[in-house]
């Protein structure tokens, strides 16, 4: 529920802080007092675009904040977590509007209007006259039908199959597009494969060739240098190895006298071993050195081949090898497209069969639910004093030779239909209010009063299944009065058992039944108009209801009528009525 609504420096509102109750909250006030301004402010935290012109003159920014309680739902929690917004026991929506920009916050975290709208859509359904009523938008009719029939499970099943067919179809489209491109590139792919395979580079081969080339190009110098070093270390007169033997013997003699030279003696022995190992390595290396001009030419030619491949296919041998793997897969795919497409077509066909069966099950159930809903709406409208000739839920399907849904017809070939994201059906509510007239789309019903009652009838029927906890009615009761107004008031009171309702009204019948009654007034303070709102006490409520009944000139009799209306929820038939 919407616990509090805070507004500051918005249009005529300097500062307003109102706390709503469960059940039916009624807002009344004279025309121009600012009731529509309050609705406009509420729309801001529902994600509407903000006009910077609505910042109160002389103020830096306007602020609108709504605190919602008892908002727990898996869907809402999922949206909050997906957008890194802290999940709390309630939800706080806030908008701040300056002369140059606006900002949106949810639970004190900055967010986008898109996210704010998604969150608000799980909290509030705001209804106004005609174009503001969600019931008039045909795209909502199917959802209302499914909600009434509790068809969520069948809808989820269908949506999963629809997503699978869409995925496979896109995969096939991409594959077919690849086929056209690859068939055009087949000769080029084959040429590149042949060019790379003739060289057949191996990973890290280039580094090994570079090392071999350096050795072969420096073979003479390596031979002479290693031979000279071997002589210096081990083979010449006075070689380092021989001198280390002399040093070792002298240290042995010294260490016998003073053991402190034992460590030095071990170091010299270690040096002897090291010099011997190095000399052996030099001798072996020197013996293996080859002077091979032919091998040198082979390496240089292979390096030249590598340079050509690197220049054409990526700059490194690793890139060349990776390119060969990629074009090899593409070439194999180009040669085997027919079998790949055939396999994918079989999977699509099976998925479409499952989708068609799910679509038929869902459509059949929807038709059954539609019959019950037609009767329920008619009965509810009769209670609201609006007997109708006919209520009709119109179903339409779109035949499509390429459609994903195929349905067999007895004695005839199967027909194919467009698969929409929520089923094969397009649904619209039709109504005929006069005998002899064919039902027409609900959106074309001219009377605002009729639309209001139809909407109330739908809400009364769907009250127990509607997911939205808060309903806001912005003077949807225009065009009705007297006995019908009483019926509408009673329906709204019953609806308030399942939803928190905030109703801006001019009808005494509705105002009399409110759980809480708020008066919206405009005053002039310091030469400026200001809008205020305050909750009325019981005595004040009777006076305001009386004003709604007669307008001006309240008498004791009018007050008594108002009190009776508040006590019983009825008004004397034929009682005069004047809108504020």
C-alpha cells in the first residue's frame, strides 16, 4: 500500500505530506483546488516524464516521494536485485526535478525512469478518464483474460516453447546467411587452406628456426671460440683446471694446520668440478658443430615462407595457425551445409509442433474462460445499473503461410497462423449497450460514465487475482449520478476489501463510504496560491459530503442526509446532486 506521499515545491504545492489508510481513501475539493496536481505528482514517481516548468516559482527543485509498504513479491524483488537496488521491507520511490533536469531514486539508489516504471508497474494502477484507462488499451485485454482464468501456467509453457522456436529459427537464419556467403568464398577458402598447408607451420617452430639460423651463421666463430675456451680451462699448459689442482693441494696442507680453511678448500674443489663440467660441455659442443650451407639455405627459405604467411594472415605464426583452423571449419561447413540445415529443420519442425499443441491448449482454455468472463461482466454491470445487450470477447488469429503454428482442420488441409509472444490469439473486449446494435470495441464506447462502470466491473471481477495492490481513480465517476452513483460507490467499497484505493471524486455517494476522507483546498498566502490537503475529522466529513450533495446553502436537513449516507451507504432516490 501507499503509506505516505510527500510533495515539495511542485506547481501550487509548497509542501504536502499525506498519510493514506488501507481501504478506500477519498480526495475531494473544488475544481481548480489542485487535485489534478496531486495526481500529476504521483505520476512522477510512476516514471512519467517531468516538465521543469512545474518547479514552484522561486524554488530550486521539486521533490515527490512515495513510501510503499507490504510490497513483497518475487517479480518486484527480481527487478530490484537485477538493478543493484537494495531489497527492503518496503519501497521508496522519489523524483527530484530542477529547472534543467530530473533524477529518479528507488530505495535511495539513483536509477533510470525505465527501471522506475517497471517497479511502479508492480505497485499502482492509475485510472483516469478515457485515454488514461488501461482497460481501453487492447494490448491489456489478453492479460486480463488470462488473469481471470488463472492461465499463468499454460502461458509460461507456451512462452518457453515460443522462445525455443525463435532461437532455432534465428540459428537457421544465421546458418543460411553463412551458406550464401561461404559458397561465394569457397574458392578463396580452399586457396588459403592450400597455401598454408603447403608450408604447414608448427607452433613455436619459428623460434626454433631462428635459433638454428643463428648457430649456422656463426658456426666458424663458435667452433674457434669453444676450442679456445676448452684449451684455456683444461687442455693447455697452465690451464685453469691445473692451477685449481695446485690451489687445492696447498689449501689441504694449510687446513691440516688450521681447520678454518676447510670451507675454502671445499669451494676450490667445487670450482674444480664446475670447470671440468664446462670444459666437457665445450668439447662436446665443439665436436657437434656443422658447417652446412645447404641446411642454412633451407632455413632461410622456410623463414621466407613464414614471412609471406604472416603478412597475409595475421602477423604471427600463431595467428596463421589460428586462421587455418577457422577457415578449415568454415570450409567443412560450406561442404556440409545441406546436412546441417536438414538437421536444424527437423529440430525446428519438432519445436513448432510442440508450440502448436501448446497454443491450441491455451486458446481452447481462453475461449472457455471468455464465456465465463462475458457472463460475469454482464452480471456485474447489471449491479451497477448498466444492463447491456451483449458483452463479447473477440478472438482473432492471423493466417500466415510462414507462421510457426499449424492447426489441422477436419476434412481440410492444415492452416498456419502467426505465433505471437503470448499465444496465437489477439483478444479485444467488445460491448453493445443497445438492443439491435452489434458489439463494438470497448475503446469506442463514447460515454465516460459507461467506461467507468465497465472498468469498475472488470476490477471487481478480477479483484482477487489482480496483482496490483494499489488502485488510483482520478475522477473516473464523471457522467454518473443518483442511483447509478450509489451502485458505483458500493462496488468501489467492495473493491477496497482487496486493494488500497485512492479515489479523487465529486460524488457524495463515494465520499461517504471512504475509510479516510481528505480535502484538497487552494488558499492565497503572501500573495501566492498554495494547494493544501488535510484529513477530515468525522464531523467535517459530514459537512463536505453535504456540500457535494447540494453545492452551497447547506441546511440541517442536508447534513442529516449526509450523515445517513455515511452511515448506510445510500441516498434518497431523486436526491439532488451537484458536482463540486
